C-alpha cells in the first residue's frame, strides 16, 4: 500500500470520492447492490461533499456507520446520526441506512440487530478514518484486535475526548460522553476494500506511527496494513512526517 498524497484536503476528498463511487457502481453493475460503511468527523467533510457530486444510484446501496455515543440525543451537534443525515442522507435519501442508535432502550438488543444486518452479506467498501490517537472507529488504544463481535460498547480515552472538543463538537471534555458503541476492528477488516481519508496536520503523527510502527494495539490504525485492499488518502499536511 502506497499512500496517495493530494495537494489539499479538497483534492484528497475528490480523489477518494471518485474511487469510492467507482467501487460502488461496479458492485451495483455486477450484483445489483453495494454495501458500504461510512466514517464521520471533520476529516470526512471534503470526501462526503465530493461524493455528493458523483453519479450513484443510491437506491441500490446499503449503508452502515462506525459508531455513536451512548446516550447522546440525535439532535446534538455531535451526534453521528445527525452528521450522516445532514452530510450523506441529504443527497442519498434512497439508500437503506442502518444507523447506530446510542439512545436505544436496550443497547445489547440494538447491537444484536446491527450485527444480524451487517453480517447478512459482505461489506464491499468501508470508509475508515484515523483519529489523532490513531484510533479506528472508537477503538482507542490499546484496541481489541481479538473480539469476534461486530459492535461493542467501549470507554472513550482522554485523547479521543480531547479531539472531539478541539474539532468543536463539544464545548468541554466534561460534555463528551464516556461511552460509545463502535464497530470492532475485526468487523472493519472484514471489508472487500477500505478507503481512509486522513487530511490535516493534526493527523500527521498518527499516520507516521500507523505506517512506520509494527502492528500493535497501541496504534490501532496499524492493523489496516494487513488488509488486502487498503487505500490511504493523505494531504500534504497529514503526510508531513513521512519521508520521501
């Protein structure tokens, strides 16, 4: 895997969106359906904006997403359900969306339902961001590489919560929920193709560690290197700690 380095975050988003749309359209052409997983967060803004301009028959797409805070209302600015409704389902309303609901009365039953749905058929494409602490989804270090569950409830670490505050989703670290439902590492890896959009200087160290370090639970994103088709998109800022 050789990272693709774009000049800007905007150009990164366009390049990744074009590849994602091509994969989705190929699956639809071959099987009549594409199954995808989407990331959220500030790093995915340019990708989702560019994806809106791509020609895709969204009625033939099933979408899952990676994670959601436990107990956070869907009306809260940081809700990932709200994020996807505004930044994806606003133009892909005909897609069948399986949203992670952190407000479910029975979290275990909700996770069981999500597990049944995601395991009905293979996932064709997963968009997997990388956090400042190198987490993937909410699998913070030390990540669990061994669980065979599809989703689980996790405790968020301080670095993860601090990132959410710096990105403007919460006013203070005390407002960040302590728990989240997350897709697990094994479920993420069980995708035909993984595309990671990781722009901005704040991600440079995480990218360097993920690519240069051995595979370790202390750098969760390092596990992506074992995937058969992982495509990493960087901008000049996020690639700045990598040598030529």
